[in-house]
């Protein structure tokens, strides 16, 4: 359809190096902000990674943190998701 074709053209016309640079900058900023919070641990610190920041709070349940962040307009996912086999090790 027309919508799919227009969407494909839009994606193909993006400046992908600029998109990657922006994602890297946002990830660097978010990482620094989370590291500055006492009682947090970042999960996954590989130098080459996608723009996903996983972290846990020592004394705050993930669902409580997710609720507060959601109210502030920050989109997050909480819980194990696909990592339960790793968490059992």
C-alpha cells in the first residue's frame, strides 16, 4: 500500500550515521545519570551495545520504579522478560 511505501522511503532516506550518533549520545547521557544514583547497578556494560539501558535499584522494587518513571513520561519495561534462564544461574 501507499502507507507502507511512504514509510519505507522515509526509513531509507534517514541519515543513519546521525541516528546512531544521537542514540549513542542519549545512551551515554542516560548511563551517566543512572550511575550517579546511589544504590543502582547497571546490567550490561559492553562498549558496543544497542541503545538499551538495563539497571536495578538496590532498595526499590522494579514495578515501583517503573510506575514512578512512567508517571514522569519515561518509557520503561520492568521484570525478567527473556532473561529468566540467566537469572537462575
